[in-house]
C-alpha cells in the first residue's frame, strides 16, 4: 500500500530580513521591530523585541554560559506582521521598476522601502 505524503502549500513571503515591521495581531499588537530571520517553509518570522519567551538555561562553564532564566524572541506567524512605510504606518508592498532595477514600494504612499544592508 503506497504512503501518501501531504503537501504543505507555502505562499511567497514579501517580508525580508532587516525589514521594519509592525505587529497587527496577538499579544504584542502595536509593537515595531526589525526582522532578524525569515522561516519561509513555516511561514514565520523572528522579530526583534517581539514575542518574548522565557527559556530555562543550564549553566555550561566550558562555553562560558551562566545558568538561569533567559528571555529570547520566539517566531511569529507572517500574517500577524506588516511592513512599515516611511511614515511609520502599516503597509503592503509592491514592485516598481526604476530604470533597469526593480524596487519594493509601499502601497500606502508609494515610497521606496529601503534595503538595509547587514554587516
């Protein structure tokens, strides 16, 4: 008897690393932060300072890790965040051609969403 494999549909995520986003739903609604990581296969993003959880950490003297309860960010579903435009409002994104380059633009005011370079 053949085994059925269930396919998971993933949508294109228009939020990228280092984008400024605002949380539109959940316990952290209204908070703004920078995207640290995008998990496209799970439709989730890791946002700086949002969805903080407490993690119990064991001490490890070899790696110079102190034990205790540490706070860290957990992932949040991509549908619960929106990009922030130049005025600080939530917006959807689109693509426009500037000469020969494609740039991402905010749908609310048409301003270009800045591509932040990470070091």
